[in-house]
C-alpha cells in the first residue's frame, strides 16, 4: 500500500489464514507501533506500482511476500499459532530496482538500464534498515516472553 514506508513493521495473517489472536497479542505488546495488515503470498516478485495496487485492490492485502502462506499452512498442520511478521522494503511509489531473481537477471537489468546500479544501492540501504527493524522487533519480543 502507498501508506506504508520502508521499515514499517506489519503484523497479521495471510489472505487465507488469519493470525492467531494470542500470538498477535504478544507481538503487539512487543511492538506497539507495528501496523496490522494482511499478507498476499505471490509466486514472483511484483515490481510494478500498478500491479501492486491491483493485487491490493483484489485481495485487500497490505503487503505481498513469497512465503507466508506456506508457513501458515505448516502451522495449521502442526496445530500451532501463526503470525506473519513482515517489514516493508519497497512500496508502489518506491519499487525495487530488480526482481533479484538470480545473477543473470541482475546483470541483464544493469546492462539494459545502467541507472539500476544506483537504485540497487538504495535497495541495499532499505534492506539493511528493514533488517534492523526486524531484529529490534525480535529482541523486544524475546524480552516480553517469560524465561524458558
């Protein structure tokens, strides 16, 4: 969604598997500023703003990823709680420079769009910021849990 920014923390379920309320409650205690939202799992990286907006409009999802649905299914099979914890890297207004679908794709992107290199450097900074936010969340979550 356009109202999200790089490093926004999103807590929720997928379009077909809601988050477990008890797990969500614990996560919200660890990250009171986190946003709630649904994840749409897709098969390939979505780069285009219009494609992202269409996916959001069709599904009602706040973000897309490529793995939450599989994790949700595994949690259901094992009868354990499920929660998707995502950090925004790119948005419709600030897309990724590449799909990063292997070295060949990246090299082709650079060859045909040399400015891609600068965009990839920005992507790297956004990924680092998002990783820090995710780390901060899990550190805070650990501190809210009772000792095992």
